[in-house]
């Protein structure tokens, strides 16, 4: 999330008036993330009293990496999972029933605000809860009728790094170009035999809301896709299981997988491939962070993220090998 397009108070009030949520009271730009413009919106609230008819919402204006044709998948998946009791925000539809509207030539959606805070230093109990909720999401999403290919699969990661080029990658860090060869190897990995569902594929702690050890919200589904459930678990593992000094925390790794398997045990093929999948998951963030580092405008309200953090995590997974799930 970020703010690339600046909407004035009049623009925001006019947009909010298309929804049955009352009148705009305030709107504050959200600075985190790198893909969309976002505001925390407060309104006077609707009179219907239905779930989600509160006074706080997230307004998103889609800026980068998101095609208009993908929005029915993203927003429909939220509604599908929310209806099944998963802790995800519903899409607020406008008075005409549309899940999104066009504003300044870009799609805009209003999303339910959920309580909770994102853990900055997750505990093992929180990681276990996260694993269980992720497995619940996978099972609940298997009958969602739409599909979407993974735009950030292993082949795409390799292509992104190739497009960045070794010289530009080296301008970020001299060790970064070596990830090109590893990305090519990951692209050759065959995951076609693994069980699939709809997957989030971006469950960093800052995309998870918690109250204590309870997950109250999974947010930012704009990388969601149809794909191997083990890959989604590996992405979450790479995002959750390292401390502030980028050291692996085995207690978090065990808890996350135990929580997941308490709801959906991994199949033997998933366990066998998991170390290689985790390496590919780390490379996904090496690629996306490198691209963002090189392409994000200097004046955007965004903090660029270092791709070498996940290059180091790739090295951990490479060294751990089969011991990762032991």
C-alpha cells in the first residue's frame, strides 16, 4: 500500500457518496507498501446495521501490477472467504451493486476495515495461529469458481531479474546478480502435481491483523492466485520465520507448519519439495524488491525494501535442505 495518486477532499466525498456508508468524515493516506494508493476512510455509517456497515473502511486506488480484469477475482474471493467465516474483509459494493468504480481513470474499491494490529515480532503462538488460518483459507477457497494464474510464479521471477539486468542489480548490491542463476533453476521446478487452491501468496506479518494470538484479519489479496497450497505456505514461512537480524527462528518455523498441519496435513510430495519451494518463494521477493528498488519514483510516499534480505533467506533454505521440515 502507498499513495501515488492524490485525491482531494471533494473527490473523496463524491466517491464515498456512491456507497451506503454515510457521509465522509475523514480520510488519511496510508504510506506502507509499493503497489496501490490507499486511504483509511471514516464515515458517519449506514443505517442498515449489516455486518461491515461500520464507519471505517480502506479505500484502494489500483496503480501498479493489477489489471482491471483481475479485480472480479480479487474482490470476489474476499466475499467468498468472508461468507465462509474466514477472517478477511468484505468488499463494500456501491449502490448499483458494483464491487469497484473508476476514479481518475483507475479502479477504486472500498473494503471493510477489520480490527487488530500486525505483529512486528511474531511469537510462536501467533505463528501457529497463522498456520491454522492459512490452511482454513485454502480449504474454504477450493470451491471458489474463478481462477487466476500466478503472475509472480518462479518463471516470472526469473524474467523480472533478467529484465533488471546484472549491471542494474549490482548497483543495488554486488552479490545480487548471482540470484539470476538460482531464479532460472527455480523456474525449472515442476509443481504441477501438487494440490492447489486459491492462495494469498503475500502473507507477511503486515498483511495479518491479530488481537493477542488470534488472527482477526488477512488483508491485501492483490497477489492472490490459483496455485499450489504448499507455495503459499512457503511464502508465509519465508515472510514470518526470520528475526530482525534476518536469522532463522526455528520455533516460528515449527509452529507455523504445525498450525497449518493441524488443519490440513501436507501430502508427501509437498513435504519432499518444500525446501526447493521455499527457495523459490524467497526469490519471488528478491525479484519484486529489486524491480521496485529500480523503478519506484523518487517522490513516491514509499520506503523501498532491500532485496538482499531475501537473498540471505534463500541461502538459509539452500543450506537447510531436507532438514527444513525435520
